[in-house]
């Protein structure tokens, strides 16, 4: 059958979507980009915050409209289903099958049974996007119990994937020709503690560094688990880029305690100092929450002061989302939506100034860039990413000119000539 895939939410969800695609392909199905041509549409939903839930519902309703064309079956899976399956079954009769995360261990059988198909080939890894950059999930679930977060309710306790299984999957990606390997989990730095009684991310890096990748990037690093052992491995392994994605959420110790975040502002500052002392031009990325219950103007000022002090290279922020069944749900007083929005705007204006300065520091440098596209009108203009840009689109891009035709997926050298808040601009050095 012709199948369309819609993957919403984070890159961890994308990996789950790719797993479903591997089973479907092994059963003889094919994939189409145009939903009008699809006989089956599979939507992998997100249920992390209210905006993501609404996007998932809107997408389901939008895709259901294609039943007026060739669409025979609408399948919905993922986080939203895990959290609200009974309600969704009542409210969305347009959906023919709901698959919660708890049933993923039987995903191949469930899909085959529903689509009346059978596996005819050994399932092989399928990449939903390009073949030069891929995510490799090393664990699922989360045991951190942050008071605002529904992920432990959806994904359950932290569960590392077996060391040898990760290496097997990495070998598959290497054989496909992947150049950039992005390690992901809800908390990558916790890897191994539940299976082996100790953290094993450093061990994993040493093994992956021996494979034929150009870049290895780590995403979602919990600050209190960034050990000297891990920093040593990142420094020694030449393919591991000095990119530190460390969601810290706030700069007020009182707010960190209310959020049930381990560590403190002082500890985060210490970790950042260690990183900057050890690595040349490290990239430090974080996320912040504003408008959390009980956040005062004084707490918010501490957050701004913290951002001014650290000067994060990349910073994303969002206003607090009220999530039922989380510890913060009944916390009072709540911060007014208008106040939270104003604080978010103030924070991002501050970060814009920092980001502009940080990007201008690259002017005159020559960076290795992974080419991702070519302008359809100006054929001399290309777009790509350096080590400073993760593939999730949040970090901006490197835009450059070249006098030759370059293939997508190539690595080129680009001299940076100018910069704005989000992007770097330059020309290829041949």
C-alpha cells in the first residue's frame, strides 16, 4: 500500500517514526509525500505541552479530510495516544487505529495485522529525511521527575538501550553513509546507569569515534551528569564536536528547586567554566522556562543576570505550560499569561544581542559546513550547517556562495564574512 508518514514533535519521535517505516517497508509497502496519493496515513503525535497537543489534533483532523480521496486508513500513534487514548477514541472516530507507546514492542505485528500484510524482508533502518545526518536514540523514558514535565507519565522510567544494540544501529547508519551522528535521549548523560550500574556515555563515544562518521553530536545533556570522564572522552574523540546542549531551565536556585531540578546555578556555572577552559570555541546551548508558578520579578531578574553572565551561544525559551498530573499543576500563585509573555519577550531580546555578538565572533574564520540545500533562483547560493548548528533547525544555518556545483551532503570549507542573530554568511574556500 502507499503510505504517508507525518512525524510531529521532537527528534526522538522521529526515530520512532523511522522504526515504523522500517517495518512497513519490510512488509512491502511504499511511501508517498503527497497525502492525496496515500492509501494509509500514519501520524506520530506529540503530547508534551498544550501547543503540541493542539498541533497533533489539528493534524489528525486535516489528514482525515483525505478520506475523500484515496485514503483508506488513518493510523495515529505516539505520545498523545499514550496519554489520552480513551478520550481520543471517543472524540476522533475518523481514526481507524490508535497505537500507544506501551505497544511499540509489538509494533511490527500490530501494523501487519491491521494492514493485512506480512514481513517479507528483514527490517532495515529507514531514514525519513536525508542520508547524511541521522539521530541515534540511546535511551528512552525519563526518571528525573521535573515538576512541570509530563514525559515520565508518557515515556515511563529511564531505560538505556543495550550497548551492543546501539553499536549495531550505528553500524547500519555508517553503512548508509551517514556523516553526522546525533545521539539523543531524554537525558543522554544518564546513559547506562540503569543497565550497568555506571554512566557509559564516555565508553560509547570511544567506540563510535572509531566508525566512519565525520561529526558525532550529543543532545540533551543533564548538567549534574557532565562528568570529568565525559569531558575527557569528548576532548579525546576528534569526531565528537564541542557542542553542549544543556537545558538548565532557570537561573534562580529557588525556581530550580520548585521545578525539581537537580543542581544549582553555581554548579551550572562551574560546568560551563570547565567546558570553556577545556575546549576551543565550544558551543553552549540551553532552554529556559519563564512564567513558572511562584516565579517573582526577582526570580526573573536572576534568570536575566544568569544569561548575561553565561552568554549562551544558543538559547531557546518558552512560557510555562500547565500540564495535568504533574507536580506543578496545583502550585500557586500562577503567573499571569500576559506577564509570562512579556518576560519571554524580554529574555529573547537579551539573547538576540548575545547571539549577534557570538555569531560575529565567527567572522574571518573558516568552518567546515555540511551542505543541505541550494537556492532555487540563485544557483551560486547554498545553505548548510557547521558544528555549531544542530540539525533540528533551532540553531540557524550557514549560507554561502560557491563558483562550482556542490552536491547536498558534501562537506565544504566556508570562510565566514558576515553574520546576523541566527545565521552566518560566507563563501566557499576551494
